[in-house]
C-alpha cells in the first residue's frame, strides 16, 4: 500500500476500532494508537447491550433510529457475537402503562418492531420478573461482549494491513505550520518517544477527546458522563430487561454469561481518569434493579464499576441524562486547524456508523471516492486479533 | 469512606530493552471496596503513567486483567485488596506466557492454541430451563463461560515445562465443541487434542480448575476428552466404526 | 515509592513454584518428588542387592547397618513416599480415566486418611520389629 495516504487514529475503543476497519477497506494506510490495552477506556466497561434503540424513542428518536439500523447491520457482519434473546420493556406501575402508547408509536416511527405481551405471557418468558408487573413489550435488544465486538473490527482491520499499537500514548500533536501532520507518541513498552507522521489524524479518544483537542489548540464540546454498573452473580434472566418509562437510573438489567448486570446512573466529571464508584450508586442500582427482578437483591455482588460516556454537550450540562446519545464529527479545519478530525458521542452499538460518517469526511478531504463497505464485510472472529 | 488503610503494592516491572525485571513499591490507600485493579489504576494515574496492565470490563467478563497477586492467579478486577492477607501485595504478570512489559503478557501463544479449537462464542443457555423463549427466538443463547484470561495456563505445571502443551483453556474449548458442536467439525477437533502435547500430556494437577474464575473446570474437561478418546480407541469400537473413529475427513 | 528492587532469578524449575497452589497442585508436586525419590531408591536398592553376590558376611554386615536408627529414618521416609505415591497414583489413574473427576479432592483426602493409617502402622512395625 505504498503511496496511499496515511491516517493516524488515536484511541482503541469501539469507535477507533470501527474506524480502523472502515479506513483500511477504503484503501488507506492506517495506524491506530492506544495508550493502554485496546478497549480499556469506556468501551470495555459498557453495559453490553446491543441496543434496539427502544430506550431512546421517547427522548432521542435520532439516536433510536441509528441504533436499530446498526443493530440489523451488526447481526449480519458479526455473526455469533450476540446473545440474540431480544429484550423486554416492562411496565411495573399504572404510570408506566401510560407510556405504552407513546412508546409503541415512537418505536413504529423509528422502525423498531414491537410485540406487546400480557403479564402471564411475560412471566412465562422470564419467570424471575417481578410478578406484579402489568405488561411488557418485546423489542430486538441483544447482549454483546463489550470487548470482543471491537476486537473483531480490530482483527479485520489488522488483517487488511492496519497497524494497531497498544500501550502507545499520544503526548503531543505534531504540526507543520497550522496543519496537523501526525502525533508525538510514547511507547510504554520500550519507554521511547517518537513521531508518527500522518496525512490526517483522527481523535477517537471518547471521553478523553478534550485532552487531545487541547494538545491541538482546538475545543470540542465533550462532557465525560460516568455511570455505575453492578454485576451480581447468577443469571436471573435470558432477555435484556428494561423498565418501560423515560430512560432513567438503574432501569436496565443485561444478562451476560453467568452474571446479571444492572445499570446505570449518570453524572458529569472533568477528568474521566478519576472515576470513583459511589457506594450510594451501587445501593441504588441494586434497589432499582430489584424492582424489576426481586431476587437480584439476594445475589452476591461480583463487581461494581464506573465508566465515562463521551457525551456531546455544553459545559453547562450536569446530569448527562439531558444530553443526546447521538454522535458528532468535528472537522477542525472549520477552526483553522487542517488535518485533524474528532469523533465523539454515540454508543458502542453505533460505532460502525460513526466510523462511516468520519471516514466519509476524511476521504472527502483526501479526494478519495471509495464507497463505504462496512455494512457488508463480515468481520473476523475476535480471537484473530491476538492470534494474528 | 470508613476503614481506610494503606497497603504497600510491590509491582513487577519490565521494559523491553532492559536487562532484568525489577519491583517498584507504592503506597496505596484503600477502602474495603477497593480492588487490586483500582489500586493499580491509581498507581498508574498518580505515580507512573508508564505502568502497563491489561483491563477492560472491570467485572470478570473480558479476561484481560489476569495476574499473579501474592503468587496466586487472579482477576485483578474482582480481587479486593482487603481480602488479601498481609500488609504487602505483590503483583506479577501471568506465568508461562512471554512478558511484553510490566504486568502485560503476550496472549499470541495462548490464542494460537485456543483458536484452532474453533469454539463458537455463543452457546445454548441452560439458565431458567422452565422459561419459554419469546416468539422469534428459537432457543435462548448466551456467551460461553471461558473468558480467555489465561489464569489456567499460568498455574498449570505442565504448561510451565512443555511449551507445546495445548493447555487447559484450549482443551476445555475443545471439549465444549464436542459437547455442543454448533456446526464445528468434532472429529477434527478430537484429532487435534489426541496427541502427546494434547489431552494426554496433562498431569491432573487440577490447578486450572481451582483458579478458573469462570466455572469452566478445564481439568474435568480434559478428563472427559480422554474418556471420549479412550472409548473411541477401544479395539471393538474401532472395528465397528471402520478405522480410527476420529480420523480427519 | 521505592524503585529498582531487582526480581531475583528463579532457582527452581517452574513446575515447582508453590506460591498460591491448591491441594491438587501440592499433590502433583509431591507425587513428582516421591516418584523421583522412588526411582532413586530403586537404583540404590539394586546397587545394594549386588552385595548378595559378594558373600554372606558382607550382606549380614549391611543388614546390621540397615537396622541402625539413621537407616530406619530413611526407611520411614521411604514408606511415606511409597504410600503417598501409590495411593495418590490410584487416584490419578482413576481420575485420568474419567472416574470420579468431580470428587478428586474428596478422594485425595480419603486416600490420604488411609495412607496415614498405613504409614503409622508400617512405621510402628518397622521400628518395633527391627529391635
Ligand atoms: C455506564 C455506561 C454504559 C454503557 N452501555 C452501553 C451499552 O450497553 N451499549 C452500547 O452500545 N453503548 C453503551 N455505552 C456507550 C459506549 O460505551 C461508548 O459510547 C463507547 O464505548 C465509546 O467508545 P469510544 O471508542 O468512543 O471511547 P473509548 O472506549 O473511551 O475509547 C477511547 C480510547 O482512547 C484512549 N486514549 C485516551 N487518551 C489517549 C492518548 N493520549 N493516546 C492514546 N490513546 C488515548 C483511551 O485509553 C480509550 O481506550 C455505555 C457507556 C457507559 C458509560
Ligand atoms: C504402587 C504403585 C504405583 C502407582 C499406583 C503409581 C502411579 C503413578 C501415576 C498414576 C503416575 C502419573 C502421575 C502424573 O500423571 O503426574 C506416576 C508417576 C510416576 N511414578 Fe509412580 N506409581 C507407582 C509406583 C512407582 C514406583 C515404584 C516408582 C519408582 C521406581 C514410581 C515412579 C514414578 C515417577 C518417576 C513418576 C513421574 C512423576 C512425574 O512426572 O510427575 N512410581 N506414578
Ligand atoms: S489438570 Fe492438567 S491442564 Fe490442569 S493445571 Fe493440571 S496439568 Fe495443567
Ligand atoms: S478456562 Fe477458565 S482460567 Fe482458563 S482461560 Fe478460560 S476462563 Fe480463564
Ligand atoms: S477487567 Fe475484564 S476480567 Fe478483569
């Protein structure tokens, strides 16, 4: 691939992984640097929900539409990566039931298939659910392994020639005049610093995007918004269990392997590296989760942790819930800095779409017309990332 | 938080190009909830950003944070500092895999043995057997137990002395395929483990099953593979099946 | 923070790293050590039997020596080795054939219980009968 343009992707999360894949498929030379192990940022720690989009139909229909579209694509390009047991939106109270009609209308508008289930039917599907539930709606949610899906993007990118460099931290942006021409990196394996020259640099550092932007002297409206997740021992459900109400705290239980994971909460921080796990949030997760599945309370806690969402929003936001879950791509040429593009927001479930939009912008800059093929190309198994 | 205390972390360090590995010692203040992973993240953030470790899911699901904590193979993300005896915690990388740097081992050799077993990631779910799946879902599925953490390989005394040994994780994966083929070629998988470096190499130390954080029980899987192969190799079985039962097609 | 304490070079084979081992791991290590010990014993034993070809006097002299306490201590260790290795070997044979895999730890302790009785009896016999 000599002579091809070279793109440097900063950040080895879901977004960076999908980007590396799309960029290589369009014939670009790609280097991806990640300061830790790949997916060690927000990506690996997420809830593991393959979104149907139903969670967002009431508040954020754009995000919902993105989710369902990507949901169908991912099932196709990553076969055998998901527990495809569907999800339920469970109405526990009469108030919850009042959301049923707007919810069904919203799903219909966004193209999310639904099926309304009676109380008895619901309990036959998921016997551990709170028996006082009123009704439930079935949607095409799924469970994923938060690390192994991005690994498949990375494995495929690597197979097509992308160079993935974990434990390589960007310490400065390399300029030629006013144009970004690469990055200065520190390789923690060898303790050496060197410069990677690139035609375009993509900042895909999620909640850390502000730090990279700062190195380049630009600004991105990123609000790192952490949430707490709690995993309890025992698989209490097979489907994803959501509460039928406007998205709130502790209202999703995602089963994974032999665990049940309940989440999440939401607040806003300055430094996404310094996340504590407030004890009160852990208790709140258990209390709220137990409304959906009462036995959750009796199960031993396996782990409680926090991760920071890379939400797009103004500095004034403080809970994070009011911020859109959709993504945004910034071409910093608009601020007079050529050669640097930032992609933030979104979800792990929509990483492919985020990569497509970003790669379109990068290709336009470089005069490349190759169309996006990531909707069709089936990804390699995750094991190929390490096995080579 | 209540009940804070200061614990000494003695951390194994190694960088490519250096002649010998060494230990660095750091003081970390911990609460009863603090995990070893959180303590190491604190060290990386506050004392030394060059500290290399692997982590991702923080809840025993990805398998990246395996390390030896006071000599014992564990997942750092679910090991509470308070549950470790003593005032000093020594953390070292997994054994029996090459070290890339600090606490990070190269998983290439692990996956080179694991991948040929071709274990599909998604399996049939045996939980809540009385539950009926919803319309549109044939059967409930779930992710496989093995999180590919390598703890079993690190603890295995045979892996320590035979670099060609397939190792407990790969053998357990092979047994999963035999149990639930999901379209895989079972005879071929059996042929791969029916070798001197396959399931016959194991010395039944059962350490793998003792350290596995994810209910895989590789030791039992290896014995089950042996049982299957012994039954196939019985002379009357062979005749009945016309040759070696698991000869690759 | 304290830097630069070199990791000592390992002085034992990797399979003998006993830190953080469980019962079954110890059982393996001990089985290997006793197995090697038995091989060593067998060699010595055959070498000693060579005395039989060198006349009655030399043999009787050796037997007298073999009844002295230092030799009886060695015999006691040998008994331990034989009993442990044989009983654990029975367990390994069974488990290796896929029998009682899930009960391997219980089996270990039961056999060790039997072993202890055998060991006490045989040691008692050894020290009293050679008087
Ligand atoms: C609590 C919670 C639950 C969630 N649940 C779900 C869910 O169920 N389903 C879903 O689809 N989405 C979910 N999300 C959203 C999803 O996790 C994120 O949107 C997504 O993982 C973001 O990926 P990313 O690649 O943009 O960021 P990240 O994964 O954070 O990747 C950025 C990477 O950049 C690296 N980096 C930072 N600085 C540097 C530097 N200087 N040099 C080199 N590398 C650097 C970081 O180490 C990091 O690995 C959840 C989010 C949270 C917080
Ligand atoms: C009483 C009868 C015995 C039984 C039931 C027995 C059983 C076994 C078994 C099952 C093993 C395999 C262990 C493993 O897979 O790790 C073994 C190993 C071994 N045995 Fe024995 N054994 C017996 C007597 C002996 C004797 C008399 C000697 C010595 C002369 C001996 C020397 C060894 C050695 C050297 C090993 C290899 C140890 C290793 O590689 O870890 N055994 N034995
Ligand atoms: S049972 Fe076999 S594979 Fe498992 S640790 Fe022991 S020797 Fe290794
Ligand atoms: S078998 Fe268990 S210990 Fe071994 S890699 Fe899999 S999960 Fe880890
Ligand atoms: S971080 Fe995933 S298993 Fe510990």
